[in-house]
C-alpha cells in the first residue's frame, strides 16, 4: 500500500511537471509564432488551465517532501512526546480542512458538469474537464495528509520530517532562507 501511495504522489508531481513543461512549450511556440505572424487561438486559456493543474497536482508530492509551509518552527522546538501530539493535532486539523475543501470542490465541479458549463474563453470545452485537476490535486493532498497522520499515530516519523532531516544531513539549509 505504501509503495502505491508513493507512486501516486510521484505520478501527481510528474503530471504537475508535465503541465509546467507544457506552459513553457506553449509560451515559446507563441513567441516564435508571433515573429512569423502565427497566432495560437486559445493559448491563454490553455496556459491558465495548465497553471492551475500544475499548482494543485503538485500539492501531495510537495507535502510529502516537506516543501509546503507547515508549523515546523513551533513543532521543532517541542520535546518528542509533545511534538507527536502537536503533529497529530496539526495533521488532524489539516485533514479536516482539506477534507472539507475536497468535498466543496468536488461538488463545484459536479455542478459544472451537471449544468453543462462551457469555458468562456476561445476554447469552448466543458469547464469541468480542466477543473478535474483541481479535484484530483486536493484529493491526493488529503490522502497524503491522512497517510502522514496514520504514520504519526503509529509512532513513526512522517515523510516530510524525514525529508527535512535528509536535506539538513546533506548540508542543504535552503528551506531556512
């Protein structure tokens, strides 16, 4: 199960990277095309959808690797027993908020599908299609938070703490800048 979840986080992070590459390619093609009088219709729409997809699909991956903002400044100062309790409380609160967010965005996208909403830009597609990345990203983040909560309850170090310790052991203090 752990391996499957790690693959899920890596896959979503990889999809986010593909979205970023797509943005770069689209912008380069637009810049070169402009020199030859070529216009890519709907490029702005596609770029905005790719930006949103990249942001949300990367959430679970970045959380697991200790790259999201956390309450670490406070938690790092606590003794191991108190730290574990603080981690459990923090992860539980995060799971509740992200769980609500997942419910709300899923409902929002369902309503877009139900009412056959169409994108208002130049690319006329059902808007729920690009919005699915929003739902998937939030759901993957929820799974990642619950995964870490289960680890902490089981008295194991969360992955984000191990990733942070590995960076510090390598002498990488970039997250502290």
